[in-house]
């Protein structure tokens, strides 16, 4: 049994009872298209749903690439061009790649390409590499992104449902992160 398969069996065994007891939203058959900050399901078919402890174990052992998909707030509309504006800093799981705005239910082609390039970078081109998707607790963005990664052929996808909220609540370290370079409007 491969290490990944053993990890999946351990996750499934440990979460089976908890998943039945804590389901807050049924798993839809397709991407979530609205109300992205709402209770999420306890499952994602085809992926492993991780607890904070399991996510930390993967991170500690460096057995996975962590991908943050939290949106980055845009510059406020109507703000004069001469006004200095800094988006709120993002602290996330150390070593992650941040691919903002890739967790929406529908992506423009330029954002789909951005997501695909980001996954190729995070996985070093290995579609069997373990990829852990996250954002915040009760955020559908990471659920959508993990589902999208599976449709792109990634075979070891994990969803860290509690995201940085759960990570920080356990006292685990975070670090400041800038997003992966975004595509230009002409791409």
C-alpha cells in the first residue's frame, strides 16, 4: 500500500463518523456559483477532506503542495488614482502558493489558464502530487478549486475545509504571502 493510500484510509476511517455527525451543507453535484462564504459540506467526492491535524502532518512532512485560493480584494471603486491603497496583507500556511480568485464557480479563460499554470508550478508538473486546497472556514472557494483540480486530472487532491482559520486556531505558524503573478488583461 502506498503512503498516500495509507494516509487516505486513515483519513477516511477517522472522518467517517465525524462527517455524518457534522454535515452542514449537502455536497452539490457541480461548482458552487454564489454565496461563497457559507457553510460548506463535510465531503468532496474524489478528494480527501483534511482535519487541521492531518493538514499539519502533511505540511510538517512536506508531503504536499498547499494552495491558497482566497480572493484578493480589488482596489475600491472610485478611489482617486493618486490615493495610495494597500490590500489587506494575507497570512497563510508557510510555503503555500496563493492563486487568488480561482475558486469561483465559473472562471474566465484567462483565470482558468492562471489556475492551470499555478497547479503545474505547485505540483512540479506531477499530477499525482498531493495538492491541498484551502482558504478560510466556511468558504466554498477552496471546495470549488479542489473539485476543479480533479477535473484537470490531478489524482491526489485534498481539501482543508477549515483553512487558515483552523490553522491559526491551533497555533500553527503562518507567513505573509503575495499572490502568484496574475495574468495581464491581454492574456
